[in-house]
C-alpha cells in the first residue's frame, strides 16, 4: 500500500463542498419526489417547519443523523458510497475516493434486508 502525496487543505475543502452540495441536492430531489410539504416532514420528525426549511435551503448544517432521519420521513433510505475518482472523471486524485450520497425510495411492501439497486448520479468531469 502506498501513501501517495498529501492532499492540500484546499483540495479537502473543495471535495467537502462538492460532497455537501451533493447531499443537499439529493435531499431536495427526494423532497420534491415525495410530494410532501415542509409541514408534513417537520411533523413526521417532531420539529417545526422553520427548521425544516433551513435544512432544505442549506442554511442549517446537516449531520449524517439528520440526513438519515429526513430520508426516513421521506420514505427513502440514505445510501453512501465511496467512488474512485477515475470512475467519475475527476483528475489529480489518483489514490483518493469521493463520498457520494443518495436518498433512495424504499421499496413498497418490502420487509427484506435486501439493499435496493441505485443509479449513480450524472456528474460533469472536473
């Protein structure tokens, strides 16, 4: 196993920003698909509409726990995947991986532990 070159703080923050925006976008897409209102989601989560609005518009920081809870309220499963950069067309990150998040609709009438199949989102090459 080779250590490779150290990643710069700038690269790390840029990837963090890309990953965070991906998570927000996935959450917003799932929200739109759900047909539920902010009030509906807030009620399911036992919180107020104002906080839900802040989470959806990106002015409130998201944690993995919050994303998971919102996914459940939307009838989705939060999935996280590490995709090698070469598979997404990114450059200069030969030995690193990127985290991506999706909110997937849960299968209806399914009580199995089978993981749902998903399609990787389209992404422009860096």
